[in-house]
């Protein structure tokens, strides 16, 4: 096995191609042309240098038989040597708009199962130069022994680059040289991020007030031009100072508007003011107007720390923050504590009693508690003691202590909580105190309820009853094993009647459950508790569930069915069946791995079942026993499987491998059928000429005289001397891109159920939905999604993602366009540009992200290149977007919708078109985040392949 290398670096840097031969005994890489820079690191590796943003293509040309599988992997660059699992299976690795983080060592590994795999590596160094950042700092300090002050100014210039940058300082247009000016000092500070040079101006002089330029250069490496930044230093230069229009903490009612103003009181040049929030981003409803932040109709989710930052590159940025607190009150509870000093659990005359009242509030310390007795306000007295915050209870709890209860103290007590002067409504709880109204609870499990048995998938309930007790407390349920959660996913579940109802019971719910009285809304005494055991019964779990057994005739076949687990474990019956009929045989023993042995003959190739039962049900092992050969397996497509013939004809080189060819009798050939519109146009036997198929070795046959652009179904079945295997099929369809003019109505508006050949990605979490105004759910949320399609008609359709349950944050739906051939449109200047245009609708406060990818690659391994993205709420209207692509081979467009935080996150698309030529920019076009060209972002590596025309393939 051998590996050859070809390296192509495109963009501003010159084109580089390198090729060589890798063999276990002698490996080398030779190259022709020149990259930005190429140097030897070792005998077997060279360092290829490329400019950030350019396109890199690595090609691994492999020889070997059977055909080797090529796998690309990568280790990180200088930042980390940690292995990254980003494997790509193809001969060609293509990275468009390469970013600095994608530098590192790339490995090509070729393996065909014969001998030792061949491995080759290339190290890629990405060159870049950012725009420098210039900041100004000053110190004022007393000079010992003198009566004047020395003002020293530091101009700090920082840049990120590869290779290290060279710095040049200028005052006006004059180069600053340290040796010629005693008033300056140029040095490199320690412990700084990135590359930094400092220009120190000692004891400022009048001529030091000037324009200063920091110019950085990597000496035109990879044609990277110099960059610079200029700052004007005057005697008015000062760092920013700000003040807020509000205090450090602002407390508001829900629904109020909040206005926060960050006033700049000093700073030259004029500082820039920005607002941020912690935790999370600014709310969608936030409006930033210069230094003012406006929050409309705040909710609890808008609470947090809001930060105002002013910077002008002089000194440190000025920062102020304000804590926004939104008032809320929920979950008002009470407790009755009898005289704990006397270890009492009942109310008795002459004893003490404590009534406690607690509300979950924000802010907790601003809650006002008011106590009433029979409707009259309570004030502190000798036997009634009010505590605003009881130190013995949960923080924020108010208590009323009744000392030495008298008959006159038996009454109805009320606790009322509110925020003084707030619009938040008050909450109230009433407690009737008498010797008969407050008694300890008695908790019990009904007879026979200690162990509850239920079949898997059924419904049941666990019961703990409060036989006595006033007031009657709710019952809290939890698992006896502390690390296990309740079926709802919560550690504790409250039931007001003590009945825990379980639906669709599964075996992981089996175990012990604890029930106990709640301490709130009742007596604050020692909890009463009990336990209930849940026993989930399920039929035997067997292996295998379904197995395909192939064998040569006259050979003994052994079928074995193993019981992995069951509840109850005792088996009640084991029966063997053939084609649904019981096999007459001595009843097998009730063992956990019953077997059936027989000699395979042409008349007993059938379906066999082993049915194993317990008291919960029956499970089955199914065996399809046959002497037929296994199916053929179509091979992933190789370069140039298609040849264009004269006229409008083409031929296709069909390739396949045979699964486990030694399992049955020798395969002597294959039946090949080619059908068009379900009509057979070719049927023949492919003779192997005495050659016996080998595992993993490719077989091939060229299908001639196929017409463009007709669709064909190709069917293939192996043949032995005794039988014919099952057919496998694939669809071959020559496809051209639909290139409608954008002014035409023939764009893809998804009006037909076939949705223009778009398909759902089978690897995503959920699917896009086709809908119009007439098919919308009438109960859907009115705050998200479009009312109609882009044309505004009720009949018009569009595609959208539904963000309601069971969708969760981060779930993805991908819609794939048809596969398009670009070779039919040729250009002497290179790849032909295409314009991808569409309309999108992103309305809702929980909108996630819409991504559009360009997909290129083989039929079994393809990676996506992000070309356009948009996130968050974009308003109630349809918006238009377009972007240019220049594919070098067959391609697809992928629309990916990502579900946001909650259900108001529907995203829709409509009127998709793909046209030859670059997009014509219009003033009203929404400029989204375009990925590509000089605006490239770090993207996943992707690969291309050299098909001269394209076939869309699917398997059955």
C-alpha cells in the first residue's frame, strides 16, 4: 500500500502542489511550486504555510488492493497537542477560509485490512496579522527632593500575529528612535497576552503632544500587508469617568418600565458606552439608545446585574453596575409548633405555641408580615410576641409566639404578606387554633399495599393515607435510594391525598419509595413516614431478538436463545416454532439458554422462533435460516464513475462488495436488472469467470447507454449453484440544478407535496414541517411563526420548525436540497458562481438559530460549509437573504433550524432559488452574517471529489 500527497494552497498565496510516495520502509514527500513558505522539519515531514482565510486542499492519492479506505485526522496546533476526533473519510480534505485554530498536524491513514496501514502527516502553519490595539496609560508621582511632579505616559501597542510581528513607532510622520531621543523609552513588557511594545514618554514635553502611530508588520509574509493604528495625545487626554442615574440596586414591580442612564462625566477622546448583563445577554426587549438602556414591561427573567462600560483606550475602562431586582411573591406556607420545651405534639392550655408564616419572595428582606387574631391586628404583648425574622426558622420567616395559652387565645389567626407600596398583590393564610382543630397525624399504608406489583407499561398507584391529623398535611414522596430521582425527574413529589400515581411504568422505576408528612401547612413535629415497594414485572429479555443465519447445505445449524434477564425470573414455558407452527419435539428443560440443532437442507430453510414465557408475558428469538448468499453491498462512489458517451448518453461504473462470501456455497455470478419507470430495460447475468468473491474486494460492471436526465433503478442479486440471493437496489438519477431567474415565480415555494426535491436529513433530531395558513393549528402560540407564506396568501405554503414540546433547546432540524451537478456549466476562469436566495421568518422571544450550509462530498461522507447564519428575534416580517457560492463539484444546500430556549421559537423559510451568476445586491436586502471570502469564520473541514457529472443515489 502506498500514499501519494498533493497539497493545494489557493488564495493570495501562490499555488502549491506536492506529491511523494509513502511506504513503510521508505517515506518521503517531494513538492513542486512554492507555498507561502515550505521548510523541512524532518525527513518525512514538511511545514506548509498558508494565509488565514485562504483555501487549503490536501489530497491523499492511494494505491492498494483491495481499495483502501482513507481517513483524515488532526492534532491541534501550538495551543494544544490534544487529539481532536474530527475524522473525515475521503481522499480529499478541503478547508475553505482556513482559520488560525485549524493549523496543526494532519494525518492521512489508508487501510484495506491487508498488512500494516499506511500513514502520512503534513503540518500546516496558518499565518495572520490582526489590527493592533493602542492604549494609553499615565502615572503621576512625586519626585523625592523636588517641588514638582513628573508626568509619565505609556503608549501600549498589542497585536496577535503569526509569525511574530515587528513594531514601528512614529510621531506624526517621523520615525521614533530611542537612541536619538532621551525623552522616550521603547521596551517589551513581561507577562502580557499577545505581542506588546510600549512607548514610554518621560516627563512630558510640549512636542510630546502629537499624533502617535503604531505600525506592525510580518514583513509581507504570505502577502500579508502591514497594519497600523493612530492615537492623538493632547494635554486634554483623560481616561473615562461615568456615573449612573440610579442606585446600585433597583427594585421594581413586574410590568414596570426601567430606564438606566450611564452618564459620561469625563474622558477624552469621547468614550464609547456599552451595556451588558450578567448572567446571560441583554433581554430581547432591551433598547439601547446611546448611554441609556430601556427595559419595557420587565419580568422576573429580566432580573440580574446590568453593566455599563465606557472606554476610549485611555487608562482602564470605566465600569458601573446596577442590580435589577423584580419583586415576586409565591408559595405562602405556615407551620404550627407546639411547646418544644415540653416535647409536646398537641395544643394544651398553659403550654406555649408558635405559629410561623413564610413566603418565597424577591427581595426577601423587603416583605412585610402582618398578623391578625379574629380579624383584628395583633401587637406585641406579654403573651403574644411577634418576630419579623425568626432565627429558629428558615430565613425570611415571621413567627407569632403564644406564651402560656389561655382559653381566650383559641381563635383564628391570619398571616398577611405584602410589599409596602407595591402593586404586587398580597397573600393571606388563615389558621384555626383550638384543642380539637390541631392534632398530630397518623400515617399508614393500606393492608397489602406495602408491595405493589405491576406489569411493565401499565399504570398503578402507591398509597400512604393520613388516618388522623388536623390540619391534614400533604404527603411527600421520594426514592429510598438517595441517588435516585422520582419518575418525574424531581427528587421529591408532593401529593395532597397521599396517592402517587404512576403511568407507563418501566423497569427502572422498580424499587423502594418513601412517603412522609410535610412539615409545612401543618404541625411542625417529628415527621411520620412509611415505605412502599414497587415491583415491576416484565417478560424475558432475550438475545438475539432477530438473527439472519446463513449456512452451506448439509451443514449442522445451531440456534441458541439466551435469557438476559426477566422478572419474575422463573420461566413457565419454552417452545420452538417453524414458520409459526410448533415443532414436535421433547419439551426442552426450563433453562436460560435453550438450543435447537438440525442439518440444513433445501426443504428446511425457513423462519424459526424460540418463545420463552414467564408470568409477565412471552418474548421471542427469531432466526431466518437460509442457504441463500448474503446481499451484495454497493461501494461508496469512486472518482469519475460516470463517462459521457456520444449524444445525450452516459455509462456508469457500478461497484460493489460481497458480504461474507464464504458463509454459503460459492457465488458464481450476479443477476443485474436495470429499470426505468418500473419497466425493465436490461436484465443479464454478470459472470465472474471462475473468480470467487473475497470479503472487502471490489467487483464492478459498467452499465452502458443511459440517457440524460432519466432516472434508473439498478438491482443486483448474487447467484450460487443452489439459490439466488435477495436483490438490493439503488437509484441513479442524472440531476441538473434548477436555476430560475429571481424575477420569475418559478422559485421553490414548497407549494407541491414533493417540495421541489428537498428531503429531511435522517441524522437530525426532528423534521421541518410544510404548512400554510389553512393547515395551522388553531391553538398554536400567536407570538411566533408566520401567519401566511411570503406572498401573504392563506393558500401559500412554507417550511417551518415547530418549537413546542417535545422539542428541547438545541434540537436540530435539517432540510436538504436536491443534489446539483455543476459540470454542465463550464467556465475557463474556474468554478461558476451561483446565487442562493431565500426568504426567512424569525419571530419570537425564544428564536434559536437558522444556519445555511453548502454541502459537498461523496455519498457516504460529506461535510458542511457554513455560508449564512442568523440568530434571535428578527421581527414579524419575512426577510430576504442571499449569498454567493462557487462549488467545484456537485453540491447541496442545507437549511438547519436550531430550537431556542422555549416554545416561542418557530423559524420558517420560503421561496428558495439557486441561480447561475453572482447575487445582485439590493438596498433592501437583509445583510445577515455571511460566511466566506474575507468574512470567513472558523469552519469544519470539508472535502470535495472530482466527478465530471453527478448522480443522486439512494439505497433500499
